[in-house]
């Protein structure tokens, strides 16, 4: 973000930059725009059906509208009473309050005078809109979810906090800074339009390999799809069986190796585990034909072979995170069918394999939207990482979009340095063939969980056959991989050694959850318990009722679970790689730096 004191104010130049950036951002080929409009047809039809349903129930609609009218009358009376009362400065009794997690109106100015009236009027209108959407009848569950989701998006976008003329905090900042906050905000806006995305953090505060992704190690293998990192041991003795981590290729691997104090990699290395990490290539249009099977063979299997060669072991423990875990599950089913025992245990971090309840991302994967997306990917060869990031941000629009619109543009501030948000903005592309197959076969048709419905590498895939020990980590507030859906796949697997940990956090914060430093209060907790073998497992809710709650981080529980599966302790290797797989360059390698 620019600093207002670093360059003199040149309004003509700023306007020219803004105009050029907007023209570039809005100049989409007509064919692409038409495809996107066709993709919206099912959404428009869902809203039309909802409108017909509401019109067919006028009595219910009238009651809801009358209640909304009464609430507004009460709001007006409270405000008037406060203004005419003996103590006009005392705040009126509020008719409605923001939800506890809603931070849009935290500034004290929102509790005073006209701003308080505006805030409450908006909250009442927002609640009325959402309750109206929820009252529609006769829609399919998918269409009902779309209507409610986009109604909420509409309501969030119209918040008075998002506009200068209705945001008292922004107005106060402009007055106190004599307009400098508005100038800085406009500069920030121009910068973000030029980059094509909203800045979520101060990106100048981070550099991969310097202050994030810094656990020492070396790249010991590279092909067209992956670099394999072997981390240097920090203990004299290490566990004999290595641990191979397959992160998602939707983002960068260093989410598991951020700063030293919240690095899962460093934590495991310090526990004496031999840790290897896959770092995925950021695909370019030339990768358009790379498919899901390539990620198994040239990604996972290639990494397994290199890891076993370097350590001299016959098997390893594998970790899969998000789509990396989905791939790991499919690969394990193939290996089970072929009696391939190179992977001894599996750990799944917030991983979907049963997509029947795939969370809010299913809102974007109906046939029409997928067809439009496939046409775009066929033209471009890839789905850009920015497109993916926009979709994920919509799932938490107030936190990941509007919060930064207010902070960056209305208040003219530079966002605070935050390693998780820096990683969140470090996007990667998806190859056309892989992403089309993934969305259609898994999200749209849910074929992975169906025994032998899919064939990969010439082998029918049956997740239920997986019999090796399994550890799974899920999160209560995960909106990308709902924990009940993760549990569903786990509960069907044949293994009689399955352990599930459920954190109170979400898709990322639940995973990046280091133990609390000594002397500081413990604020987090998780539930953990075994899951019976397939066919005998209770429902997710029944499992949770009996699962004991444990304080602090699941990392400690996982390290203890992993220990008996990792063999005896042996002397730590003095260098990374071997003759067949020599060290190529220091970690974090080169692929993670490509944009």
C-alpha cells in the first residue's frame, strides 16, 4: 500500500491510473461475458421460483412485513424518546443488536444519534430480507441454499458501513486527518484495481524463505509438477519411518510452515519426525491437459518413491490436506486394491471425500455454472488463482471483502501484517483438465464415495476398502469442508484404527493451531475420540456427544498418535537427499516462488 507521505499528491495522475486500471479490469471478451451470464440462469430461475412461492402465500408475507413495520415503529419511538428525554445524551434502547461475531459496527460512533438509527434500520432490513428468502417454499435444497446465500451477499453489500456517506467512523477519520485518509484510500483503491484484488495484509511485511516458510531443508527432487522438500532434523535421534505431507495445490504449501512459532512442520521436526513436503508447481496454460491422475502419479507417487529411497524405508506415513487429502484417499484405495503397502498410515486434514454435504462451495458447482467455467478454462488453459480466491472470499464476505473495503478505502489504512492472510492471497492456478474433472466427478456427482464408481489409473476406487490406520482433523466452523461430511467418509472406511480430532476453528485456523506457549492462558480446545470401523460407526452427532473435550492444540495429540506408527528411533541423517536424489537447492525451493 502506498504511504501518503512518500509521494506528492497528483490528482490527474491518480485519476488516469484509476481509469486505465478499471478499463483493464472490465475489458472481458464478449464470449466470456456471455458464458458467465448463461451460468447465472439457474440462479435467476431459483429467485423467480422463490418470488412465486412468496406471492402464493400472501398471508405469511403480510405477517412478516407487519412485524418488520412494527419493529421500525419501535425503533423510531426509541430514538425520539432519547432525543426528547430528560437526558438526550443517553443512548436509546436498541431494538436490534449486531450478532456477536459481527464487527462492522464496533466503533463507538455507531452507538450515537443518526448512525445508531441507521445501523438498526439496516439490521432490521437485513433480517427481514433473509427471513423472506428463508420463507420460500417448494424449492430444491440446492436452490433454497442459493437464494439464501445471495440474499445474504446482497444485504452484506448494502451495509451502511461500506459507504463514506453513511459511515461515521470514516467521516470522523476524514475530518481529523483533513482529508488525508480519503486521499490514502483512493491511492489504495487504485493500487488494488491495478493488482486485480483487494489487499488483505501488508504484503511488504512477508517474504517466503525469509520470515515465512523458513524451516531449514533442501529440495531433493523436482519434476514438472512438484518439488520435494526434505527438512533438516533438529534432534540427534529421529523416528525411522518418514512423514510425507501433501498440501493442497489450490494454495501454497507454506501454510504448514508459516512463522517458526506456528509452523506444523517445525513442530513435527522438533518431535523427531523425518518430514518431507510436496511443493506444487503453479500451472501455466501449457498445463491444460494435466489431470487428477497426473497429480497422483507425478505428485504423490513420485514423492513416495523419492522419500523411501532417501530414507531406505519400505513404507511411510502420509498426510493430505484439503484436496491433497482427497487425492491421498483416492490413491490409498488404488493401493489397497493392488496390495501396495508403501503408505503405512494416513492423516487427513480438513479433507472432503464424501461431497454430498460439501458446504457452501456447492453453490458454485451446478451444471450451468460448471459448463460456463469449463468454457473459460478451455480458452485459458487454467482457472486463475484469483478467480478461486474471489470464490472463497465470497463465503466470508464481511471478513474478507467488506472489512478491507472499509479499512483500505474509506479509512485509508494499510492492512495489518498477518501471515495467514498473506498466504491466503498467494494464489495458484488450476489446470483445466484436473479442475473440470474434480468439480464434475466429485462436487457435482459425488462419485468418489460411491464404491467402484470411479476408475483411476485403471483401478476401480473404493474408499471403504482402506484399512490402514487413519487420523483425521476437522473443524466445527469449516465452511469449505464441513466436519460432518469429513466424518461421513471416515466412518465408512474399513480401518479399525481411526481417530478423529474436531477443533472449534475453521479450514485454516483449525489446522494452524500450535500449542499455547508456557505461561500463557489456554484459549483453544478440541474434541477427540476413536471412530469404529465401517458399518459400526455412530452418526457424527452421536460421536460428538461421547467425544471428550481436550484443552489446547490437537498437534500434541497427533504427535503422540503418530509415534507408535513411526518405528524405532535412529541416528538423524547428516544431510538431505542421497545419490539418487541429491539436494538441488535450499528450502523453500523455486516452485513456491513462481507467480
